[in-house]
C-alpha cells in the first residue's frame, strides 16, 4: 500500500493556519521534511521561524491564489513529494454569499487533485482536511435564527452515531432548496459540497493514479495556537466554543458539540499518512470529547466570570463520544484524547494572556 515513512517529503497547503502549523510540528517531530504553501513571502518567513530547531526540514512555496487553475502545478512538478496534505482554505469575500464560499472551496480542492494527477508522479498518499460539518445531521424544528441554527447544528444526540458514511444532506437542502444564507450555512455548505466534489473526482480518477486518498474530518479544535495571532477574530474555532459558553442554557446536561485538541488532530493527520493499509475513501472522524454545558463550566471553574450552573451535573458526558464513531481516529492516535478540562483551561489561559477572554 502507498503509505509513507520519515524522512519522506510532504507538501502541506495553507501552512500558516491554526491546524496546519500543528500538523507541520507533528510531521517535523516524526522526522519528515515539509514544504508549506503560503500566500506571500512574509508569511513563509514567519512560518519557518516557528521551527528554529528544524532548519532545512521546513521550507515554503508561495501560492498566491489556490483557486487559480494550475495554482499548484509548479510546486508539485518540482517538489518530488511523497505525500500531499491539503489544509488550505480559499480567501472568501467578507459577508459574501453561499456561492462565494462554496465555489472557491470546490475549485481549490479539485484543482490540487488535478495538479497531483498531472505532476505528482512520486506522490503516494493525499489527505484532504475537511470537517465534521460535512457529516453532521440536524434534528427537527430548525429555526433560521443564526444563533439557534448554530447550536442546533452542533447539538448531538445520544441515539445517533454518525460514521464516515453520513453526509450533512440537511445543510444542502437548507441552502439549495430553502435558500438560507447565514455565516453558518456558508461555511458548512462549502465543506459539504467541497468534500463531495473530492469523492466525485476520486470516483472518476481513482484507476488512473498511483496514490490513495483520505479525508480528515475534525470537529471544533481547541488548544493554544503556536503561530502568531494578531486578533481574536482569527480564531473562529476556539471563539465558537468559548463565546457560546456564556449564553444561557436550559439543559446543562446537553452536549452541544464535540471538541478535540488541535495537537491530537495533528497526530491523527500524520498517522493517516503512515497507515500501511489502504486508506482510500476513508473519512477520519476526529472527535475527542462531547462535553455538556456543565462539564465546560466545571472545567473552567478556576477562572473568574464562568457560569456556575449546577456543579457536577452531566460529568459522564466527558468520558465517551456516543454521537460519533471515532474508533478509527482513536486507533490512529494510539493514546487517549485530551480531556475537556485540559483543552478548555489551556485555551482560556491563552485568551486571558492575550486580553481576549469572553468572560472578563
């Protein structure tokens, strides 16, 4: 099977993002050589400086516009890469429409697959970063208020166990049939249709390439960023979790979403490349914990300004992930996932250090 091992050479797109920097750190720790794509020279220099002990093992290539046809042709043709990790997201128009989000996401992802097919003769494995937003399902009673829609989208139910076979068809219906256009639907719809485009491409091209293809589908990522962050607005994943903890919640035992430490997601990402078995068509559900509101209150209780709720209620929800089949991710990680308290305390401590806390 076309797996890789260190000191193989990996191309990682969107290399200066929150998840991508952790993914690079993990790959370097395992002994890989990494070339990260960035949109400018300055971003590339910032990236290299993050890893002073890995001089020569981390370099960068400038790809200004990942949506442009053939954007990755040159870097792939000249790179002699053993593997490609596509973590880049296209620049979107502020307050743009659903189409403004979806079209670039599809074109950027399919574009790099075309480039690998045409120029990546040495490539053995490709991993696409998707999201559980492409998998999540909804329950009845959805309201089109942004906050309510957001929470009901994230809310998980113990009688449902989502696997790699599930798709967020409701989101497609919400956008294409009902015309709902919010920040949540733009993001989530783009994730669904982009990943669907990946597997459509694969079904049409699988027999004509010598590499295999997998997707990693992480949930909300938590953990202190290891790259430079200029403002809180750049941290959409961690913002989404912390800001909603402040909202009033009737059922404190409800598990509103799933979370995973970005470090664990990065380790799983690397392990996909090293998996000796064929990983083609794998969608790796990367979910670590499903805390209740009260679990999150309790985890953050040493900080000021945190809602108290009813301490101790719903604590068992931090010990399992009944809404998701994350068995393959657990196998790849080879250790226990970081707990809710560890993730939230580390993240909130970082926010307070930066003066960005939602609670003070």
